[in-house]
C-alpha cells in the first residue's frame, strides 16, 4: 500500500496525510503519531494480563465515531500529545523493560501503523520484542492487516453491529459489517483471536446475529468476550436507546445465545459487573504514563 494518501482503514478517505504539509484524515490523524496514555492494563481478558499486565498504548483519534464512546476525550476530541518516532520507541521500551508488561497492546492503532512499525524496529533489532495485541473496533481492511500483520500476534476485535444502518447511525462507519467480519475471518486463520461482543441497549439482537454468524461462518471455538459493561456516555446520553444501560433481560438473551451456539472458550461478564465507574474509566483517565486497573 503506497504511503502518501491514507487508505489504512475501510473508510479509505485518501487524505494526503503522509505528504509534506499533509492534511488530517477523516479520523483526525495527522502526519505524526499521537498518544493519549500508556501503561500496564490489568482489566483486559485474562491471557493478555499475565505477569506485568497488558502494555496498552491508547492512540488518539479513531476511525469510527461512536455516539456513546467512553474514550471521547482522545477518540473524538484528539486529546493526547504528538510523539516523535524516538518518543514512541521510548514508550514501547518503557512498557517492555520498566513495566515488564506481557505484550504491547495497540489500542486503535490503525491510522498510525507505519509510525508504530518504525518505532518498534530499533527495539526488535536489540532483541526487545513483546507480542503485539491489535486492539480495535474490528473496522479494518484485510489489505492493511496483511501488510501490517507483523504488528498482530493477538487480534482483539469487536463485532459491534450486524446491520450497517446501525453502524452508520451510531458510529458513522459504512460497511462495518462486511469489514469487521472479514477482519475476524482473517484473524482466525492466522492469529490468536478474541472477539469482543459488547451488548448495546436496544441492539441485543445484533449481538446475537453476530454470534450466529461467528458460529456458522467461522467457528464456535473462537474465544468470545461477552460484555455487559455498556454505560451511556458522551453523545449517547442524548441519543435513545444509547442513553440507558443494557437491561438484564437483553444481556441474558445474548448469554443464552452464546451457550446455544456452543461457544465454550472465552469470558462472559456477570450482569452485575456493569460498574459505571469502571465503564467510564476512559472519561476520567489522565493522559501520560500510568497503569489502568
Ligand atoms: S485511517 Fe484515518 S486518514 Fe486513514 S483512511 Fe482511515 S479515516 Fe482516513
């Protein structure tokens, strides 16, 4: 994929981000990596947090615009700091050497993949390399996953919507269904994969449709992480049905479907695990280095 214009995500906005005096992409990303926070995260799925926790780097901006985003200070509003490549290298070094994290967990990395590869190269040359977790909404291009597959030892992808009209209305993400499903299929054939199913209020049927698709078109041996933690945030507070938590009945219908479809690997949050304080962690998290619990 030639650099110059950006077509890293399925939106393919073709912004001239990588040319001299480049412009910002639809996602807001510019010609330098921008990071909000980094540090060991102990709240990710169990295989990712063994030892020193998962070494998260929360990149600013996002290829989707979810009305209910819990990370709006940096996903929508671009909070964080521009980093030079050596500064980004130092972040990855700190996570590996000082924090002794189990992996490098790239949170919403897609607009910055070329910079990430450049930043980790000197560390890898020194023999410092942690497994990479590609942690995203699942709104990815297979061509990009192929090209940057060296940055993906674990794929931690959402399957958020089963209908494109919901993906457009709630996340401004055209063709989300095709893109996320192709990304999941790609990851299952090559990588360690965890699929996150965040149950959304008023849209539990879409979570069930995604589980049905996963069981029939991929495998019910995929590790799924079914999440009850949705808490209204940001523009979701004023946009029904995203202005309310998921009901117990909605959540239980998804849990029951996961069992009916034979999913045996993964994690099912208890309904009571939906702690608003935890779910809104992103809204209150300071920028810079620090752990996330
Ligand atoms: S990653 Fe950003 S700049 Fe690149 S194609 Fe997607 S929206 Fe455009």
